[in-house]
């Protein structure tokens, strides 16, 4: 996606080691101009719609995306329906897509 569209990517994960692994793979696989358009943030997806009290929430405050991908997460959260509603409301642009 990054190499074809020129988009910026923000990766969120509760696990810093998982993000570090993904970042290392990107470092090896993507051209430099794509890597600088990627940001990794440690965050709990169930708290993203709350007022930002953590760095990830503050960094994303007011940011909305054309595409949000939610992969391998919903079966880990206590209220998947609420999490999806909050994610779409807070971070997906009108007419944007949520990929599950």
C-alpha cells in the first residue's frame, strides 16, 4: 500500500516488541522514502476514543484516516462492537473504510 499510493501509515499495537519486529521488517523491505511515512505507536485500541491520556492518543488527536485496518484484535477485546464503533467514530473519515 505504501509503495503504490504515497500514503502515510500509523501502526498501533499493545505490544512494543511486536511493533519493533514490524519496524525492523519495514526497514529491510521498504524504500527509504516509504519508511519515513510510517509511524508506530504503542496503544490500547479499546481506549483510543477516550480523551487522550497517553502518547498515542495525544499523537492521533483529531487525525482521521481513509482506511483503518483492524487485524487479529477484536477477539482480544472485552466489547468488540463498542471498540469498532469507537474506532470508526474517532478515526475513520466519512466515506472511509474499516478493513477487518
